[in-house]
C-alpha cells in the first residue's frame, strides 16, 4: 500500500484521486442536469467512470508493480537468494 500512496505524491493537485473522482462525477451529473436524457448521460458517464476507475485503481497498481520489478530487491532477487 505504501507504494500506491507514493504515486500520488508526485502528481499535481489536478491529478489526485479526489480531483479525478470529482471531475468524473461532475461531468456525469452535469450531463443529466443539462440534458435530462438517460441514454446521453450514460454515453457521457460510461467513459468518465472508466477513466476514473483506471486512474484511481489500476494506474497506481501498475506503477507499484513497475517499481517492484525495477527495484534491486524485487521478486527476482528473492528467487536467486533462495
């Protein structure tokens, strides 16, 4: 978990989890408030929620795995020691 939080320490304020979630929910809600069409709000909301899910959940995990693979104490170091 410590690796995941370090990912966000290097990002500007507009690329933090709270700002990503706020943007996705605001755009989706704004679509509904302006247009009042379920299908159009769905067309707007689906890519926004996909984008939000990727950057809040998948991206930090990929970065942590990449850092683990690049570190000298990574998984291959334990195999060669044992």
